């Protein structure tokens, strides 16, 4: 835990393979909340992530009554879950990490699916497209998320390859 704390505070540098978060983190001025203690940051991260998951689940339940409410709640839930990392990393470090060469494709696809989910529900009023874009949004978010875990993408690729063959 102390090692993770030092990395998140910018006190140690690791390469991408050894860093749990996948990028070097600068501390102090780059942090969203530099005056918060480590424990408060962790609590904020967990609370924000849990709120994002709750909003996504509530959005999924609301699909049967309103595709627009579903799309907005699910999308806000996804954005809240992504935003939870700001407690740990800070906005600039998070943006730099999101647009690194190793995860730029996943980031762009995820953001595109977020926009298309909202468009399908709010402007096109097409429930089928809304569901399709929501599923693709979930898959893109999952692929984006595992990009922060060393070798996770390779493991998932090998697993799917072995299941297909």
C-alpha cells in the first residue's frame, strides 16, 4: 500500500509494466485535491466509483420506461466512474494517461460510444441503437480499464483466441 501511495504522490517513478496505474503520476499541483489525505482520496475514489456504478445500474433498470433516461443515467454513471480516478491522479495526469499510445484507441472508441448512446436516445429515439451503443460503450470501457493492468489485454486476447479455436 505504501508503494502505491508513493507512486500516486509522484515520489517514485516506475515504467509502465511495473506501475499499477500504468503511468508516472506527478504529485502536488497536478492532483485534483492536493490538500486531501491519502485515506480521504481513497474514500472519494470508492464513493465516486460506487456512485457511477449505481447510476449505471439504475439507468439499466429505467430502460423499460424511458430510453432517454436510461442513456443519460448510464452515460453519467460511466463518466462518474472514469472521473473517480481524479481523486487519485489529478486531471492532467489522467488526461495524459488516457491519450497515451497504448490506450488512445480505447479512449476514443469509449468517448465515441458515450456520444452515440446519448444521440441514439435523445435525438434519434431509437432504442435498438441505444442498446447497441450502450453495450459497445461497456465493452470499450472494460477494454480501456484493463489497459491499466499490466499484461491484462494480452491475457484477454489469448483467452478469446483459445475459446474461438
